[in-house]
């Protein structure tokens, strides 16, 4: 009989030894790496949790990178905004100073400083973070603001702000230097002052007249164009009697001329001489004093107001729609009190609005009813002022619409959005009676330029975009500037951190500094000091934070809120990261103590197996028997 030899490699014992060796190898790897396995199949049933956790950790890492990048952009933007605040304070301090000494170029030291600060502000607004312009909104690849020199001086094909300002000044002053007012003596001997156009936006506008002149007859302001007259009726006023005339300037401010009758010699400033022997000479003296006072007002405050308004025409997106001069059924120019409908001889427009008529203002429908109007309704008996107030409420204009000399001006802060149309034939006819002959009613798009040449006799403002430098070159679409840059910083959290150089707070500051730094006058002019003084006052006020207006600090607050949101998200993510890592570690990590214990156990088992194997290997038939 034969006895087969014991084959170690194919024996059950050998397989067990190989298995123990493999386990020892795996455990040694676990001890060295701290991981249960080097592949997913060896990780166990909890590996699904680890995979999900690792995916969330990857998201957190992406959010962390986003938060870091956004914080860089916000910090740069905040530094830029802080620089704008410093520039504002520097220019405001200069404009508020009383020093009005002019250099050979007709500017003060404060104005020269403003011109330099304008260039600095343009540079700040063109701040980049990488290849992103921080103040261009959604158009972040586009330079935010045109070059400072081009904005002020223009290019070979486009006019700059200096040209727009000069044109506007010529249009506001008029050929006679009296602010587009015409002063004449009527056949009756009365002194008349009249605006040169019913529809012109330029020059001084007569707002109110009052008098204590004994024996005099004062009429107006009334008519179209608006005028007033003063007739002394061949009599002398008493010493100290006054004539007061209030004017509205292009920037919306008001100024008043007060002339006092006087017997003093020499005649005091702001007075006219009473000729006790020849009353006709008193009228002549009043005429001359009124002419002098208007000319001085036109060449000082009006010039300053014209510069400020030119800044608005060039930099601002606001505009207005102007209706023609119309008369009511009572044959008098319409006023704010004129009714929207009525029967002659009442003061109402004709044709007027009827119950059931509708007009649409920027997409909102206004309905006319007989009485009891609520919400977006108007009574047909309401006044034109009520209609304008309702329109202003819808458009959200910061500058109320007006009626002057029978002319309605509808103002808007966004010229591109203004759209008013009649929803019914009757409403369209009534809008025509208000002077708006074309439908829909829209506003002239800025930048606005004087509409004809010579500017001194122009009566319109026109869209100058074709031949005028566009100072802001970034995104100018609808919506909040903050929403032009959005980042997701958590699964359900986004932050908005966009900014635009044409935001009101930034634009108003840039505009005011440009006006102050660009304006110049003749150093030898008798009105030079008055012009600079009036302009300085307006610039100082423009650079002073006003309630209800956006401030640079408001933008900084918005950005700070975005950073706080990201900080909170980062804190949550740090906590989540620790928890997720714990889950992954529990699923994938090997306990050193447990592994060491298992290795020791296996080593003992292996030693015993080797011992048995060794004994079996020495077994012979003799020993077996």
C-alpha cells in the first residue's frame, strides 16, 4: 500500500496559514495608514456615509474658496469707497471755505483741488480685482468710468462736460445776460418783466411778486410766457416801501430780489431813489434798479445754478417730459389747481377726462371715476396737481413735477422708463389738452444738450448721446446694483455684492466734484466772486449727506451685511466640517489599539499553525506507527 505525502500548499492548514498571513498584511497596512482599507470594497457597510460626507466636505471647500474670493472683492470695494469718502470730505472742506481768491485761470485753490480729486475719484472707480472691475455691475469686464480727461474735455468726436457746461450757461444767461428775461416799459409807463419762452427750460423763472409800494399797481406773475408788471401810476412810493420778486433757478433753488424805495443819498445798495420832484424819474430809477438786480442775479446765482444743472444733464439719468402751453375753458393758462374736467366757465381743461377713461403710467393703470376715488383712481373733478402727484407716486421721482406758465413738466429719475399713454380715446384727447400731443409720453434721454444754436436763444434740451462722452460705461440695466454680482456661499445661502459707479451716492459726488473743479470765470469780472461763492454754497450742500438720499456709507453697510452673512455661513461650515470628518473617520479609520490586538492574536495563531505544520512535516511512517 502506498501513502500519499502531505502537500503543504494544498492542505487546509496551509490555506489557513495563508489567510492568517493576508490578515496580518491587511492589519499592518491599517496600522500604518490608519485606514480600514485601501479600496471601497474593504471599507464595510458604513462607507456610504463616508462617501456622502466626503461629497459635502468637497462642497464646503468650494464654498470656502468662494467666500475667500468674494471677501477679497468686498475688501477692495470697501477700501475704494472709503477713499471716496476721504475725497468727498477734502473737496467739501475746500468748497465751504470763505477764501475766494482767483488765479489767472479763474479758479480758486479749492477748485484746483477738486479738479485733482476728480481724477483720483475716477481712478478709484476703475478699481479692479483680478480682471473684474468692481464698479461696473454685471459688465465686470468693462472699465467702469471713462478716462477723467475724456469726461471733462471730450474726445475728437464727442463733447465733454466742459462743453456741455458752457452751452448750458449760454442758454441760461441768454443773449442779454438777464437770464432769458425781457424787461420793457409798456405804453402805460408800467415796467414789465417777461420770460422769453413759454416752454424753455432755461433761465430765470418768475415764481412770485409782492409789493408794499404805495400807490403802485403790481400784476402777475401770469400769462404764457409768464410775466409781471409794476406801474407806479405817476406817484412816488414812501421811503422804505419794497418790491420783492422771487425767481426759480434751473437747479430748483429760489432766489429773491428785494428793492427798497429810498430818499437817502447816496442810494443804498438794493434800493432805488425816490425823486421827490419828478415821480416819473422814480419809475426810471426803479426800472434801472430792477434791471441791475436781475442782471446781477443772472450773472451770479443763475450761473452757479446753471453749472450744477449742466452737471445733472451730463451725469444724471433723470430727465423730464414737457407738455405744451394750453389754456383752460376760462381762457387762462392751466395751473396746478385747474380741474381735469368741468363745464364752462369753470377752470378746467377741454376736452377733459370722463368717468371710465384710463391712462397707463409705467405699466400702472389709472382709472378716472365720477367720485370716491381710491387706490389708482382719480376723480374727474380732481386738479392737475392731484394727477401729477399720482404720476410722481408711480414713477418714484425725487423731483416733483411742476406747472409753470401753463406748461406741465413731468420729472422722472429714470428717463428710459417713463411711459405714459391714454388707454381710451377720451384720455388721449385730455392728455392733448394738457399739452402732450404725442403718445406715449416719454422723456428725453440723457445726456441732455442744448437743442439749437446759438445756445443763447435755444428753447429745448435734446438727447446728446450721439455726440457726448458717456461717463459711465458699466452695466446700467434695471434692478439693484448689489444684485449684479451674486455668489452662493452655502447650500441655501447667496450673497449680493455688486456695485455700480452710477449709483446715486457715487454719481452725485462725482458730479458735484466735476462741476466745482471744471467751472471757471473771468478773474476780472465784477461778478466773479459772486459766481464762485454761489457755486461753492451749492457744491457744499450737494456733498453734505441729506436725509432720504443714498450715502456712500449705505453701500458699505450693504457690503458689510454680505460679509456678515458669509462669516455666519463659514462658522456653520466649520462646525459641519468637523462633524462630517468624524463620520468619515468612524467609517474608514482603523483603531490602532484594536488593530494591534488583532495582530497579536493572529501572530499567536500563526505561531501555533507553524508549530503544527512543523510537526506534521517531521511525521514519518515509523513515527506514525
